[in-house]
């Protein structure tokens, strides 16, 4: 189960630089969500989702507050969304989402990072067919897969898959069922989600070894350092190395 493994690995590999990059990504996303409607998560569902997305990543509360206050202050700053598809080392499929005030800079940054580690960008749609958009929830629980499945199904949640890796439960639901699933799990006692977002999940995984694996991991690090990159989706199995 690669996603839960990546959540654990990310928390263990936290550094000041990565924390700074996380704060920048979260600030931009929360700011844009706040600008899209009323800057109040109670009535602005997009803002609520953006805040909840980063809560499980130990984001300082003041980053959220500053981003919302910036939107309330009428800032004219704006960011352009971008999506790039391509291939990393070992022909691993990658989807990279950006949020930038300079679309050309975002493209150059992404293309350079991918090419530097043996990959290349493709055309729109070149890899996205290998992914499925879904609500993703990862959390710790003593309950079994069967118990979680029954809970969600009995609450009329459109569940796609439930798996468990050690103490981590991973739930996939239809995007439209994401909010309901999160509410049901919260009411059942889940107080903290390690991941709770709408994501692009791979339909199958590719296993890399040796130099290809090293290059791919280095590419992920380079993309993580890019100021305009918001999300990177891929189908590389990093669960067991």
C-alpha cells in the first residue's frame, strides 16, 4: 500500500526546507480558495477542503490565518493552475499540478526537474488515463477493514476500496462522497487524518530498482523544491524498497 507508506516516509523526512515549501504551497492554495468565495471555511467548502488537506501535514495555524486574512484584505495577487503529464525514470507515469503567478516559470521549472533525472513531459492526456480521481483518506485505527467498510456502506458512502497497512487505514471513495465519508469517520472517532483530499490514484503500479529508483526519488525531491509545484502524482510503488 504505497500511499500510507509515503505518508510515514514524508513525516520522517521532514526538514526545514520541506517545511518551508509546504507552507508556501498551503498558503497559495488556501488564499486562492478563500478568494473564490466568502473567506470563511464554514460557508466556503473549497476553503474548508483546502484547510483540511493540510491539517494532517502539521501546518502551523498562523499560515492558515495569514492566507485567509490576505484574501479578506482584498489582495489582487492571483495564481494560475497548471497540470503537466509525463514520464519519469523507468517510464513511471507522473502528473504534476502547479499553482503559479508565472505560468512560463512553472513550466520551465517542472520540465527541468523532470528532464534532469531522465524523464520527459508528454502531451495532455498522455498518462492521466492511468489514474482515477478519488477521495483519499488515510488515518490510524484499530478497526479492521471489514468494520470500516461496513460503517461507510451503512452510511450510504460510495466506497471504492478500503485497505490496511499496519495501523494505517486507507479509504478510497468517489469524489462526490468525500465530504460524507470524512464526516462519518469523524463521528466514529477519527480525530486526525494523515491525508484527506481529492487525489489522482494510479490504476496500477510500477516497481523500480537500482539507478531508476534512485533517479525517480531524486526527481521527486527536485519537484518538491519547485516553488510552483503543488502536487505530484505517480504510479511508482515505493512501499517496499
